[in-house]
């Protein structure tokens, strides 16, 4: 997955997902209504002016995000979350929204109609988050994510000479103590959930690890007054982080009394902003429950195949009871769990699987493959504790930089049992799927294609639902085309991995709306969808730390499945998989419903 805690907390619809220059995708089929009538040229120009004004103002008010997106105008600045700045941000957003509402959207080109809908959703979401959700008042992840991202986004990629980036880092390090002070002023411990406080208390010193990794080894690139300023900024920030740690440990964690459950009203509104889907919460749950039943039946058939004639195999009747089905699938999964990497070989295994997935995607000619560099790394410390892996790449405005496929290391304090639980979940075949999802032909490839769309606004406001749905969809594509020689245990592991996406959608609303207990959540994950204890325990924490993001996987992949089915029906014998994939990726990753409208010549709604 490509999502940082900061993105969750701020409710941006961007995932800052993989981007960069890519091999040009196959040209998309022409959009019949793309060109606006000449009489509407003034309306197109007005929308372009509004879009640019919003983008310029939004990046200025979100300098850490601006750096990640590839706009380096504000590299020396830091986000201001003080009361006056929040009030001004809302005023700015409402002004742009009013201007946008003054345009007759029906007279925009179809491409601009999509961008207008995406921009309206972003504006409404920003206003709602600041005024109603108020993450700034109860979610300390907002501040820890900004503090870490402020340095990491500057130093992780060589978009500019090192001295320039170090000077920007010095300027930001001078400002981070003020950001931490704002956190202490804004956060109300009575509203902060315990899990959020404890997680950030563990992440806080990750900022200092960034200094050790990126700043100090390169400090000699600065001389004279610039070097003195850098050293002073490091010393000041180090002291500020230590003081903030004391506040976290002594004040926030002991007094954190907030409820991590957001409740039905807030959840439904946040879900609408996150997905831009026509599916309601109830419809998502209904489809997900039906999918679990269907996928388990398919997994049982594979279990019958791989366990046939095996000694001590469980009963394998053609019409199993629930208990017989459960035992058979668990027994078959044990065959896959037996092949797992050593504790210190997870990253090496990921590198091998990425190479295999890339070679297979090219050999089968499934989609145009970019040549952009991608590197597998250990996840930075300040981002650990939320997910096992993610794709981190240059933003759409920062071309040609390296993409990172980040994997969280096994915690040093885990005992042998906990480590084994993790490695059983992330066995060799599962790491193949992880590399497919995060990189090839998942997030990395999708982002490289999407970044080529000419709309800067669409590049910045990429749909998380599109991106996550595509990544899950590609797992199916690889399986359908015979990856790993149609190994039945790989198929079994793919269905297990897919069940995680399905379960995510149920878990999220179960936790935040239906008041699920940990026992209910663990039953869904460990029994019904076969997740190992360490994976499920981590997901239980993640479900508390975020809301409305976990459903993006399932809703996204369902809409991708529906789209391919509809296009295949329309094109019949003329349907070609590679051409289809390249066209889907050519629209710049808006919500899937807009891609469907373009490909099937349906109205933009």
C-alpha cells in the first residue's frame, strides 16, 4: 500500500504514489467529447485559472507536501497549524469553492469536468477536516508525520545539489520546534486516543534518526556560516525532540482519553471524500461479505487439489461443513507457510521477487513497463508502526527521481514466536504478491504511467481508491496469466492476500461504526480470512489509527473488475489486455468511475 500516517490524518485524497518519467503508454482511444466547443473557450480558461490559483495556494499552505509533490518553491518552509493559519486556510478553500461553483461544469471539456469534480471533492474535504473532523486537535500523527516528512522529503532524493537541500533542511529544522509546540498547544489529551498517543511516542525520535542518516554524513558539504547554521539547527531540534518526548511520555500518553472510533456520521462523510464512489457503506459491506464466502469456496477447491493423497490430510468432502472447510484451507496454507525467508532475508527476497515479477510482466506483454529506477529499502523509522510496506516515489512535479519500495523491518524486541508469525504471513509466495502489489505491475508501474497525464491538478490529487484498487487488481492479472507456472499454492496465497483487502473494508466500518471489540476484529482476520496473529494484531492497531482508508483496496478493485468486464463486453473480440491496461492508466488515476465514463463514453457525473 502507499499511504503514510500523515496522509491519513490530513485526509488528502493524494497518496503521493509512484510517479516519474515513464515509457510512453500506448495512446488512449480518443475521447469523443474531449475538445470543448470554441464558444466555451472562455469557460475552459476560467477553470484553468481557478485550478492554478488553488494549486499555487494549496502548495504554499502545505510546504512539506509540496516538496514531496516535486514543487521546491517552499522547501525552506513548514506547515503552520496555528489557529490563525487554520482560519485563513478555510477562508481560502471556501473562496476557491465559490469560484468553482460559479462555472457551468456542463460546458467544460470532459477532461476538465473530471478535474473540476476532483477539485471540488478536495476543497470540500479540506474544509470539512479543518472545521468538523479537526484532526489537528486530536491526532498527533499529523505533527509527527510533518516533522519527519519535512526532512525526509528533502533528503531522500537528489533533486538538487546537496548544499541546497542541506540549507533547506536547516531552515526547516529551525522551524520544527515551533511545530512541536503547536502540537502541544492544539492537541487536547481528552480527545486523543490512547493508541495514537502511544504510536507517536514510539515514532517521535525517528526524526533524530533522519538526522543521523541524512544530515550528519553530508554536513561537510556546507562550510562557514552555513555549516554553523546547520549544526545549530541540529542541536536545537535534538533538544526540542527530547523535550517533546518528555511531554508525550509524561503528559499525552497518560492522559489520552479519546475514542479512536469516529462514529457513523463522521465515518460516512469521510468515506465519501476518500472514495468518490457510488457505493454506500452498507453496499460495501454486503459485497465484501459475499466476496468472502465466494473466495473461501475457491480456496477450498485448491486445498482439495494440493492436499489430495497427503498423509494426515483433513477430510475433503465435495460439500464441506464450515469446520471442514476451515481445517482444509488452514492445512493447505501450512504448505505455503513452510517456505519462508530467514528473519534477515526479507528484503533480499523482495528484491528477487521484484526482478521475477518485472521479467514476467514484460514477457507476457501485460502492460507497457517503465524504465524508471526503483529501489527496495528499509522503511524510515518515523513511518513504522502503521503498515508493513508501501511504495514511495517522486511526486508528479518531480520527474526522473528514484522510486522506493519500503519494507518495515521485524522489530528487534519481537520474540521467536512473534517473528515466526510474521514470516509465516510473509512467506516466500506472499512476498511475491507484495512485490506485485507495491511495485510491478502495481503501484510503481501505475504511478509511472499516471504521471504522464498532462493535468498537474490530477497528478497532485491522485485517487487513492484508483491506486490501491489497481494494485490489488494486478495480483489477479498475474495469477490469470500463469505467474510462477500456475503454482496452486501461489494461487492459494493470492486468494488469501485478496481476502485481506476484502476484510479491510469490513474491519474499518466494524471498528469505527459498529463498535467492534478486538476479539471480533481478530476473528474476522485470523479465522475467516486466515491472517497470522502478527498481521492481524498490526491491522487492529492500523484500524484504530486511521479511518476510511482501508476500504480503498476492496472498493477500488471491485470498480476495476467491473470496468474491465464492461469494456470486454463492449469490445468483444477486439479486446486486447495490454491496450486496455495502457488506456486505463493513461487518464492520470482519477476515481475509477471517471475512467469508466471516458472509456465507455458515458456522462461525467
